[in-house]
């Protein structure tokens, strides 16, 4: 079972240029998907999460269009065929 | 001989080169565009100069980048050069300082970071290990963050002993005499007007510390209010602010060549934090802080921009070169100990750090 991880262009280079990745969902949570993404692309993984495993403050992750910060965070269920989208938040200057 | 000046800004790194003993400069950049470069070092101890940059991607977190070809290409440790051990429950927020150790300790590089932490590398900055002695200090939970965050921003390893000094905003000065194993605060005599009551043992907001080249026990400290010196490695400090137009500021730089010589860049405080009268001036002492001389030649008369704690440095040249960078993106260089300055760069993003190196 896999989910489709969608990356912003600025992160695609860290995944070999691919903006769309098929990632095994493991036990079926966002944490599992991101752990597998870390294993395949460690630099990409560090851009999304810090060393405690927390999603970085100005990174937003959506599962099937819903911001996981307003849901179950890393425990958000990810089903077979789900879309996990990573986007930079509106921040900076 | 090439003189290299690394300029870290809020939006990238520039490298300035001079081939004529610092009379003129060529600017190369941006490197690491759009990344905040708050710490940089040019390590000339190896077969080729290594540039280390402590960067913050903004959205994507902090890390250390390294280049062995003066910025043409950059490498990054896959797992992160600086990575808090799992048991700490902490995450790296910012790299504030990168400091190569002496030539007698090849490969050793120190890093000061946010949250308050000191790190030591033995592989020229590819990987760093947390200095547990400071991290586990009982005072650490009470070190407060300054306006820029809570960080070890100054690391001064003594080349002739096991002494390491760190300075923190806030927290103050701490010294280890056993290469980082144990630490004691050394702030006696340093005022802290933002704290009530008697002078505290620690908690001062030390902005920068520099070591006199003639005596490893003589240090200079620019504080959040107050400029101080010590002749006993921080056991007792005394004010050396008399003669300065203001005792607030961020950097203090000592000469690597001439004992007793140091530079500061005063700012009006508390709330203004701009050069007095809007005139950017560097002040130099040649007598360990007993007196100060205002240096104006080549510096702007209309400048309302501050110089950050690491945006000033000296080089190894003869005479000593002095460099300052401002938050409005200007960089000024002096090849004569500050007697006169030329403009190296203008209209860069906010300058956060400058570091000079002489390349063979």
C-alpha cells in the first residue's frame, strides 16, 4: 500500500528531482510515511522534520487536503492511495 | 597572497577577495542564496581552505554547509552536522558560531548554537558532538534567551591550554579549564542593569568577548550595557567604557598582532540602538581599554544601522585589517588598523557575520 507524497519544487532536488513520490504507508500513519521518506532521502527528511521528529514550524503537511496540525498530527491516518502534500507556510521576509 | 572576506547575511553568503594587500576588493556571490548565514568560518589549517557556514533555510531548518572550493560547490552532512542526541529532547534552532581551533588541533572546530549549547567537531566540521559538560550544567534551565534567542554565540578555545570560554545571551561568561568537561561562571564585575538586586553570579547579557593577543588571561567584553576587561581570565572584570560615546554595542574585536589593541562599535541605548548621531564610527583602544580613539575616515556620516555581534572582525595581516558590516548591507574594510576604511560592499542583505582569512 502506498501514498503519493507531493513535494514543492524547492525540495524536489533532494528526491532526485521527483515532485511526486510513491511511499509505502507502513502501519498507516503520517509518521510511518515520513519515516520511510527519511530512509530513502535523509536530507529531504531533515527539511520536513527536526531531529526530535517534529514537523518544522514553517512546514505544513496535508493529508488528502487536510492540514494535519488541525487533525492528529503525525498520528494522522494515511490510507492506501492517499495524497500527502508538503508545502512551505506563509512566512519569512 | 589573497585576502578573503566571508560575508554572511540574512539572505546568503558573499566572498570578497583582495589581491593587492586589501587596497581593493572583488565581490563574489551570492552563495547559498536565500539562506540566512549567521555563522561562517574560513579554516586555513588544511591542504585547502574550508569555508563552513551555519545556515538557516527559513522554512526548512538550520544546518552547517561546507565548501572546499571557496563557494563553487557546497556539501552537507546527510544526517546533519549538528544534531541533538535523542535523550536531550532538543532540536537545533540556529548555528551562531563556528570556530576552528588552533593549528595544533587539526580538525577540531567548535560550534555555538541555539538552544544554549556548545559542540565540538574532530573532522573539520562534518560532524559535531554535544559538549555535555555545558549542556548538563545546573544553571542551564535558568539561562534566558536574549532578543535574538538563547544561544552560545562566542567560543574561545585557548591554543596553549585546555581552557575554553563561552559567552551567552543571556547567561554570561562561562569557562572550562578541562576542555569542556566542567564549567564555572565568570561574570564578577559585569553589570546587568536589566536584572534587579545585587550583581548576579550569572545571567549577564554578554554580547561578545575577545582575547588579547599578548595575554590569554586578558579579555575584553562588549555587553548589553557596559564594556569590560579582565586580566585574570574573567575571575574579575572592570569597566573600560570611559571615553566611549556609548557603552552599548554588539561586537568587540581584538588584534591578533598587537597586544592591548581592540575595537568596538558603540550604539546609543537602550531603545535606539543606532550609531550616536547617525554616524557610524569604530572606536579603537591601544592600551587595553584605558583610552579610546574614534575612527571615522571612510565610514558614513549618515548611517542609522547597527553592527551585529559577529559582523566585525580582524585579519592576520600586517598591519592588522579591520572589517565591519551593517544591517543595511554595507561592508567596510580597513588595512591600517582602522585608521581608514574603504567600502567593500553596499546594498547587501543585513550583514550578520564577517570573517577574514589570508590564503597562500
